[in-house]
């Protein structure tokens, strides 16, 4: 699933390529990805609208339009946004936004598990309030992270992935941050000391920034807005490396699904 680095990459690319451009037509090929709007009405509501800004909130790409309308795209497992100019359409396109200059913004989703929601300003505010703190916001300090962890009896990895607490962190980067901080993913969140929280905060922020610099992580489906793969997969130390040697001590990395049914990879020697 695209997480913070992947959706941040998409948002930055699309903001550079879409700001000021006008929608002339919307083609809905698979209406099951739409939320809060019908296939018939989305074209009527968006025809003639101008893209003002594209940005990220949690794991969503937010496309601001004039008149306080917002398209909120959550790609989930196999979704993505592609900006095409003179390129052929794709059979996995679910929605196409035709632009005045003959370009196309396409929401492509192989399994159609992602969503495209059209929101008013009030509806977007409701969506935004349900989400937690952004880990790359300067206001997200070690103290803020400590406050989130110290009240929870859940495994620390589960808390990091709870979008109501920390927005945008999913399985890949929770695994990576906990490995870098030498913290067992199954430890009760409130047991993490203040010193460990500081290390975890620094590790999480560093990994997310490096992943953005590498344009995200691609294992199979994720692509940036131009269709290119993310390169952070080459830097992964934990996720996807179960059974391989730990980069620190050489111990064979353990993989388990005991925490919330998600693949968790850690070093039983380094992480305590």
C-alpha cells in the first residue's frame, strides 16, 4: 500500500504538473472506486474546474479545485495517479480526468481497492479531523510521540500504524523505524522509555525523508505520477527481508504475523 513517502511523491509531482490546468471531461470506467459522488454527477460537478493545488494528508493525495472542492484519492494496495501527455490509456484506468490541453490525469487501480472521493470544504474538514499527527510536521516532536505512546497498552508497531494517532505510517516504514531504533515491534507502547522515544522519533523522521528522496518504495504496483518505480526498496533493512541476515549483527531476521495480522520483520538480538 502506498504510504507517506509514496503519496508525498505523487502529490509533489502532480502539484507541479496540474496546478492551473482545467478539467474538460471526466470518464468513469469503474464507478466502484467513487465515494460521495456518482459516475453521472462527477463529470457535471468537475467540468470546467481548475486544479489549484495538490498535496498529501496521511496516505491520501488531496487535489484542491476551485470553489472549495477537493478530490481525495486513497490508492490503497494497487491504486495510483498518472499524468499522461500523448500516452495511450490503460486498461486498468478506473477514472480519467481529461484536461483542456489534451493531457489526462488517470486514476489507475488493478484491484480497485482504492477510493476517489469528491468533498466539499466541510466534508474535507470532517475527514481531516479523523486523522492523527503528521510525522514530518515540525510540531510532531519526540514529546508528541511520547504522549501518543504512553497511554497505550497496544504493541508499539500497531500504535505507529494507527492513522488516528500518526498519519501516513504503514507497515513498511513502521518496520524500518523500529529496526533502526532497536525496539521490539511487539513491546507495549507505554513501556517505551523517553530516551527510546527520542531515538524512535529520529529514526522515523529520517527514514520517511530518505524514502521521499528515493521517490518511495516499489515492490510491485506503486509508480510515481510519471509511471516510474520508487527506489527506496534498495535501502530497506527489515521489511521484506524475513530470513535474511540482520544488517547490524548478522542474526537471521524473524518474520511474524502476530501483530495485527501484518508481516512484521525484526531482529530478535538487536531489537529489545
